C-alpha cells in the first residue's frame, strides 16, 4: 500500500493555517524535516506519528490514510466497478482486484459481503478450461469464509445477507443441520419497513432516495421469485416430467 503521509501532513497543516516551522516546533524537529516529509523525500520516525497527528488535530489512522470501514455508498460504487471488471476481463482479473481491496479494507463487512456475492454470481465468467468442480468449490469456499467473517463482525446491516449466503453454501454441501441452525439464527421480521420508507421519502421530497430504495426492493423481490421458480421447476422435473418443469 502506498503511504501518503507527506500529502496528509501538507493537507491538514494547511487546513489548520499552520506553517512548516510551527509544525516543526510542535513535534521537535527542524523545518527542513517537515519539508522532506511533505515532498515524500523521507518519512517521519514512527515515534513522531502520534505527536504529528495531535498537532494536526487528526488521528494516526487518518495520517496514514488507513480507513477501517467503507460507507455503504462506497461499497455500492466498488460493487459496480468490480461487476464491470468481472464482465469485461473475466474472473481472474475480478478476483485479483477483490483481493487487493480486501487487503486494503480488511475490516469492512460490507466489502466482504459484496465480494462473497460476486464470487458466487460471477462463476459464469470463468473460462471453460477453469470451469471444473474443484475450481468452483474453491471459489464457493472463499465466499463462505467471507460470509462467516461478516457474521462474526456482528454488523447488523449485513448479518442476515451473510447468513443466507452461508446457509446456501452449507446446503450445497448437504450439511443440513448447520443449514437449519443458520436459518434459525435469522431474526424473524413480520413487517418490512422498506415498504413504507419510499412513501415517507416521497412525502419528504426525497425522490432520488425513494427511487433507489424501490429499485433495490424490486431487485430483491425478483431474485426471490427467480429462486422460487427454479426450485419449483426442479420439483416438477422430478415429479411430473419436463413439460411441467418448463411451464
């Protein structure tokens, strides 16, 4: 990962209307040392990171450009980027970019859930020579590991989706008791507030937010219908034959 300490020192020093000399005095170094930091000629000693951050009114994480979590908007943006990459350049390129992002944001539950979902849904972008049972299972195991990490994070925003994804994988392994336990751990919600939020947003004049939520809700419903039809077709194939399954 590229260090941007110098850029951050310069940026936050200027925002506080502080000269290089003033910052140098605050942390006990010479003004030329600060100048070298800001131009990238050298890095400050690790023992100076906390004093520099305090002088600039920021945290050490910000100074080091470390971002523990991504916003939901940032995760959505990365999802679109990754989806396009998988589609244009294939699974290997998409997986490589996913791994880079996971290293950069190791604590982002939203990113882990997104990558897990892409690993499952983008299997079709594997070249034919790689589309083996062993390779598919390897990818699905990676997705399951990510879902497990999301569940362990305790983030309530992503817990249910990660649980469903992990349950689907356990079901494919025929680990039925684990599948049932995972499904039983899901909160039982009888009323979906998303059905009311669009009306609230429209009344508040927030048409873009209402539209975004309605599209997401519609996609979720379509996915549920698709899964239900697939299951019904499979049952019909076994019980009634091909004609009923096709219907």
